[in-house]
C-alpha cells in the first residue's frame, strides 16, 4: 500500500468513526447560551423566505383530527411562525410541531396561541366582573389556573389580558376589560400578566401574555365595534396608554394591535403608537401581533389600496405578525426586493418573534406531554379559586330594609318564589370568549339554590318570561306563584352573546319583556330581589323603584349559581364594588366618575332625566357596617422628592365578618393641564372580623401618584395644593419646591 492510499483510508475511517466532529451543533440549539446569542445565530442562518414565514399566523383545530394531520399540515407551511390552536388535545399540536421541528431545515418550533380570556376549561368570571372584586391576588391565581390548563393542552400563548379603558356600555367588548378607570385597568393587567407568565415561562405551566387591543379601541364612537375613534394625544397618554405601560413593565411578552382608527391613523398602521411609544420609549422587546385580519383591513379603513400596501404599512409601522391576513407571506418578499420594506425591519421583526419562542423554552421542549382531561381540567383547587373569585365579584347594588340576606338569624323559614330566564340557562353564565368551557361544567341557578336553601326555605319555581321577544304567556302563573311567597327573587339579564366582540347594543336597558315582567310581579305585593347576570353595566331606572334589592352577579363562569346563592342566603357577605358606572339611562353615555370639570358646574344638565348615574364607580353594599375613622397624613406639606403616608382606620361595626375595599383618590384642583375631578391611585381589600378595626395605608410618592402627563407623555409635578380622598373624607396636601 502506498502512502497516498494509506492516508486516504485513514481519513475515511476517521470521518466514519468521528462524524460528530464534522457536524458541530449550531449555537442556537445550545440551551446554555444567552437567548440573544441564540437568536442572532439562528437569524443569520435564515433565508428571506424562512424569515417571512415566521411573521405569519394561521389556524389549526376545530374539525382537524390528529389522524388527518398530513392533510392539515399540507395547508400550513411547517416554517410558519404561529398558529391559533382551537383543539384542546395536545396530539394535533404535537403532530404539526413535529413537522416544524424535525422536517424543516432549521427546526424552528411553532408558537401556538389561543383566546384564553377568562379561563380555558375552568371558566371564571368575565374581566369586568373580576375588577369588581378588587382582589388582585385572586385574579392572579385565576390566570395561573388558565395558564396551566392551556399550556398542558398545547397552547403557549394567550391573547389576554384586554386592557381597553371602556366607558360606553353599549360596546360589547366592555365585558372583556377591567372597566372605566386607567389605574384599575393597569393594576389588573399586572396581576393577569403575573398569573399567566409566572416566574418561569419554560416551566410547562405558564403561557406568554398579550396586551390588547393597542390602543384606544374602547373609545369606539357610539359603542360600535371596529370603527373610528377620536382620541387626542392628551387623552391617549392620560387615559388609554397607562394600562399598557404597566403591562410592559410587568414583562408582557406580546401586544396585539387594534382594529380601530386612532384619529385618522389606524391602530395596526400607526408608527407613533407601535414603534415610537411601545418600542423606543418603553423598550418592549417582544412582538406585536395584529388582531384577526387587521393588517388586511387597512384597506377597508382607507389607508391601503391593496394587500401589498397593507403589508408594507403594517410591518413598517411595527406589526411583526400578521394574524390570518395573508398579506405578509404573499407580498413581503417583493416589497423587500423593491426596497419598500427594509431588510433591517424584517430582521428586527423575526428577532422579536424568535426571542419569545426561546423564552418559552420551545426549542428545548417543543412538544406538549399528553395527559388525561382529569389531570388538566376542573381540578378541585381550580374550581375553588374560580368560585372564590366569583363570590367577590358580586355587587349588592340595593338592599332596602335589609331584605337580604334571606336566611335571617331568627331562623324563620321563608317561602321564596324564584323566577326568570336564567334559572336553567347555564350556558349563559359562561360569558363570551369562554374558551373550552361547557354548559355541563356550570352549576345551574336552580341546582345551586336547591342545595343552598335545603332545609332553610321553601322554594317555588316559575319560568315567568324569556330573555327577549313578546311571549308573556307565563306572566299570570308567575304572579300567582309570587302571591304564595314571602319574597320573590328574579333572575334576569343578558344572554352571553349580547356582549363580547361584535355585540353592540343600542340600549343597555333590560329588554321590554323583562321590564314588563318585573312590573307585573310587583302587583303581587311581595318584596322583590332582582338578580342580574350581564356582560355590561345596565340602565335600570325603570325597574329600580320596583325592586327592594338588586344584586349584580355578572357572568361568573363554571361556579354558576353557587356564589350568588351564598350571597342570597347570607353564607357569603358581598364585598364587590363597581368597576364601571351604571347610568340612569342609556342617553347619559358616556358617563364615568373621573370626568374633567365643567365650565358651569351648576347648569347645563339634562332637562328630562337626572344627570347623575344610578350607581357610580366604586358603589357596593355589604351585610355589615363599616365605619371609617379620620383620614390622616404623616405630613401635610412635602417637597417634590419627599414621600409620605396616608392612613385611615376602618371598623367592622356590624355582626358579620366582611371584606372592605378602601379606594384612595387624589385631586389637583388647579393645574396647567386640567385634571379629572378624582383619580384612583391606590386600593386595598381586607377582611375584618365583626368588631375588628384595621388600618389601611397609602404610601404616597408624589412624582408617581400626584403627577400628570402632557400630550407627548412627559410627566410633570406642579407645586401647590392637592387633595387625598377616601369615601366622603378629603385632606389637603401641599407640594413645595425642592
């Protein structure tokens, strides 16, 4: 054998024996490296086509079967960035993920998203109701339950929380947010993000959060959906942006662009909000996904002439992922090649999406472990959290002559007539966007009452009336039933489809058939307790005088009728307070507590109805009596940089234990930019035993709590007088120069 032959054989042998040395593991697959190094390495390996596919979201689920994954996957490019996953079993997800990870050049995992809005399978109360609990810890826990169920079912990313400040009850999506106040929306946003994302996104039980709908969507004209919104930069900064800034600071991984046109520039084509504010000022390093088809809808809004132009506007403005618009995958390559979209913008967008995928641990654990439904859904502790939250969301609006609770301490057994369309309509209690919740998971009102009042009261049931329509055939029998009772409880309100997306109402009064039924039952001469289930504030001026007590139970999810049954019996002492104003009539809309001052405060009122709402923001009664001590400040004059503490004692002077919510407001009577009459800046909820006194504290940082923003978001604090308010009390605080 000559030397050439010998060395050739030696090289061949080494290549066969040590093949790993010839195929070094790419840096992006090395979990020990920092995320940014991995992202950069992967980005440098990608072709333009692979990058563009990452910027698109498709759908998977519904009628798709894991056995047909070959057919399904044929319609979905394995290199696509994300899919909305409608199934609740991980097998279909894993099958498609296998194609992405094992059958593509770079093996980039897909990101699976879903609308987990107020629960996945263990559905808890709608967000508007959650805010009435004023219990941030419970909301965080509930979102943690939703995250666990979703992640174990194949979902990595939820399109929640919705933090659109909303002041028009006609708008159906008011049900999805946390009410009319910017601070409250911000606080519940942070709680939700913490619940969804936890401390470790790679844990397998957490999901990435998505703040939506960015921004000003809740200002839709006349309560209509998807329409133009007139939002000044001043209002943008002082009302609509604060919840988003709080969510970004809390670490929310993604943001969803809105459908609305913001004063002439649509939310999904708005570089000022999407790039200058969100990315440049706030430093958000995750990505923005459009709402469904929102990029393509730039054509309907009159901003883009065709889908190609919509793709150019959307991506350049700051929307990194096109949800079901098919604009990016079809047109971005040509737009890059013709110089209309810079390659730097493509790279930045892809980098943001990859960053989130790495943070979720998808490159190390791309598949969802299979588990039984019993291991994931409706766990006892999950149901318990949902029920506790539902109990605390219930608001006692009226309680004339203490008609409630029905089970009094004297032990007298009452006969209670129970009527209304919600008695057996369990599905309506789930609310809109109810994930994979099922009607059979919900405690019906009838069942809950039968269990709650067994041995305590005699219940007489009658249907009475439908939700709407003209059928009054049950009125007469219901009135006769009412005459046989000591008290009548009416379960009235809305179907779940009456609120939510594309569910606009021209009036927020109860339907005529329900109002007529209440008036008819009143003829029986018995006390009436009106229990409402709704996804919005209701205008009750025509029925409020007919009712001795009014209870708002909202749409509680799977706990169904159990929490409100506890309130009616007295087992649960209601502690909810309104997160949104209940108008006297629809004609007052928009009406909210933190309006700015009028030029002529004593005139300019309505001539045909009262100008004040029926129930204002923060209203809510209890079965016990809370008495407030004097409001005190640790200092009555401070320099700009000094801090102080406000305190108030609260005593439970009643005979029942109860939880009280103390809301702290500030006001600035004179400012270079006029301020609202009152602004919520802090709240705290504590349980007080009967006879117990507790101290509530507000630690005030003047720059944080008393300052304001101008029309470009610059924060300032002026010297002068300010007021700190709790209930009917207010004390003056003077801010001086440093």
